[in-house]
């Protein structure tokens, strides 16, 4: 057999078939899973931030309603209007505090403990908490009439609420919060 006969017996070169796009290589599966998980986390972070901004706007709108009611009532009887403003603002602050902190730690606070919590739980708004506002938060709701600096109260409450919503991911209690335990309610229990 000569070499030409041997070459004739050889089969022709076959090209491999085209590579299919499906199923993808394992690397593409891993990349797809990473993109999917990242998208889910990004969407949840966006939704949480959107909800936080919405709740902040609602809380600030409630404060504005309190101020509007105060201005309408102040024309008639300013001392009762001040008491109503303090109580309404206190209610908004308590709802925000209950939303951002454990219920058992906040729900039972009242009087000086509540005023101390307000002071300790906000670094940016605590300088705005004057002695008269602190006294108002501590015992104002038990008075028949109260004269309050409405603008100072509004400035403190606005700053305090914004500070609470800026610390949304922070789960640490405020510094010195162990001092703000519900000691009065334990004595009554």
C-alpha cells in the first residue's frame, strides 16, 4: 500500500458542531444568581429607604397639623392652646419613639424618665430641649393650663424626629438609656 491509498482511506476532517447557547456554562449560572440576589437586596434597601422617607414626611406633617391647630386655638385661649400643642406634640414623639425603639422600653416611660429619654435619644435635637420644654414634657400634661414656646417646641420636635429617622439602621439604645428604665412603674407593680 502506498501512501496515497492510505490517505484515501482516511476520513475527511469533521468540524465540531456549533456551541449552543443553552444550557449556559456554570459561570453564567453563578453570575445570574449573584445578579438576582444583588437585585433583591438593592430593591429591599430602596423600599426601606422609601418607606422611611414616607414615614418621616407623615410624622413631620402631623407636627405641622399640631402647629396649625395651635395657631388657630392661640387666638382664643393661648394657655390651653399651649397645653394642647404640648400634648399633641408629645403624642407624635411617643409614636415615633415606639416605632423606632422596643415597645417595652418606651411605652412605660413618663414624667422625668420620658423627658430624659427625649434628651438622650437625640444628639442633634437635645440642645434645643430647654428646661421649660423638659418640664413641660415631664409634667405638662397634668396641668390645666400651660404657656409654652411653640416655636422652640416645634424646632425640638422636628429635629428629634429627623434624628430618629436618620438613625433607622441603628439598633443601639441611646447612651445612658439604662438610666431611663421604667423605675416608677416597677414600684407600682
